C-alpha cells in the first residue's frame, strides 16, 4: 500500500478523518521511513510556528495602532456618490476589526461605543440605557434591553437592541464590555435584519453565554441596585 | 484590544521578504479593510476575511516589487536584540533563517505555508482564504514543506 505525500502530511497535521488516519497508521507501523517523514513534518511545523511566534507576542508598531485609532488619516474618501461618512465610524470599525466584531453602519454621532483596554465598551446613550433601564419598565426607549442574565463567570450580561447596534454587553470593571454586536434595525433601511427581541442570532448567542435562566424582573432590579456586580 | 493585529503582523511576516515590508503590507491590508469594511459579512470570520485582504494586497505589491535581496533586520520585528540576552538573539536568528527560507518559496507555496504552519489554519480554512480547492492547497503545502525541510536541514 502506498501513501501519497499529501496524505502523509495531512495525517501529521491531524487533518485526516479517523478511517483514513487508521490506514496511514497501519502503513506507518510497517514502514519506519514513513514514521520519520511524519515526525519531520511535525518538527517543521513546530519550528516554523515557533519562529514566527515572537512577532505575535511583540508590541504592535505604533504606526499600525495609530492607523486603527485615527482612520481619518488613511481612509481614502472616494469622490463617488456616497454620503461622507462619519469619521467615528472608521474609528469604531477599526476597533471592531480588532476585536472581531463589526458595529453596524448606522452609528450616530454620539457613538455608543468607546475603546476600552480590552475591547469595545458601551458609552453615551447605550451605556446609560444599560446602566439604568430595566427590561420590564423601559417603555418605548430608543435602545431596549431585551434580557439580562449571568454568564458562566458570574458577570451580568444584557442583550440590547438599538437602531444602530444590537448586541450583548457584560459588566466589567471598566463598564459594559460589548461581547457581541450585530447591525441594528436601522432607521430608513428595510434590508436590515430586524433588531429586537426576535433577533434570533443574538438570542442564540445569549443562550450560549447564559449560565442558568435569565434574570426575572425582581432579580434584574436587585442587580441594578447592586450596580450590576 | 486590537486583538487581530498581532496575528495579522505575523501573517504579513510570513508572506513578506523583510520585516519592514511586512509592516508596510500590514498597513496596506488594514487600510484596505477599513475602506472595504461594508463588504464584510457579520457572522463570518473576520480573521479569514482579513487574511484574504492581506494576501491579495501582498500579491499586488510583491509581484510588482523587484526580487532584489533585502537585508533582514530582526530588530525591526520588535525583538530587542541588544540587551535582551541570548534567548532573544537566538529567536531573532532563528526567525531570520526561517524567513529567508520562506522567501525562497514560490508565492503560491509560501502563502499556503503561511496560513497553515504559521497561522495554524485548518486546510479547509486556508483553502477558503486562498479560494482554491483543497487538493490544490495540499499539493502546494506539501511541496512548500518539502522545500523548507531541505533548506532548513530537516530530513524529509
């Protein structure tokens, strides 16, 4: 039985399904040269990964960080028929690039996020809504808190829905850390996913994060009174 | 914060021929991503999207660039060689050696190696970033690895 080099490499990388892997293992058992090739693949992988690892651990050069914090210097505004976008936008996107989420394209001048030491943190109206609103009594507020719960670390998290951004924020030392965001309902746009209690993707994410049941109205009020700790 | 940047820089170093080229590439990719941000689909992987942007930027710039040998200056990577002791020096020398070996690979092999061995992507993910079939990815990857083993003195 011959094992082609691609299959042997895939075996070394753990990329084969169990049946194919078994077949390779039998061949290896019968041929020490194959075993040595697998070992060589793994050594190379370890070496390459190890030699580039310091780059990911080194501080990012200032000019790249600046790029993300001051996108007005670098984002070319094309003269085509697009409304001039709010520069805060760029800043927010830059931050979201960094933490792997994207804030909806409807950010209002009073940006609902700021960049904290570990990621995006709610600010302005969003922070106020998260601080003060109770899911049961918020009436017709522009940003609505849908559900509050504790995550597995015990932090209070709140799912919210707004025009610009909907998401999940959890209370940390620094404020409401945005764990997930999706584009909000928008104002004049109809092609947008409807935000709100029925946003299924967001509710599924909340479900995944949730330890136990959502807070009921009394528990939510108690958490509010304790400063969300 | 800025959680993806270190990985993007690492990927840029795996593609580019020198640390300063790598940070230029990283800058270009971030700029392009900012400009094209509306094209990113929420719910899909941002890192894959960024890898793809960077890879395309690298193709655009690297192929226009002359292939003249470049001086590798490991300090630029952020490794402070001067007073950081033997381990840092060893790390810098090792990186320099591996980058030189990577630089000798054909582009199509280098990008496959960069995504799988440096960035740790699964074959499927790497093939998706490069928009090539799995079979193409594995054949480029195996050839790239064999070449690296020869150059870096690893018996295959």
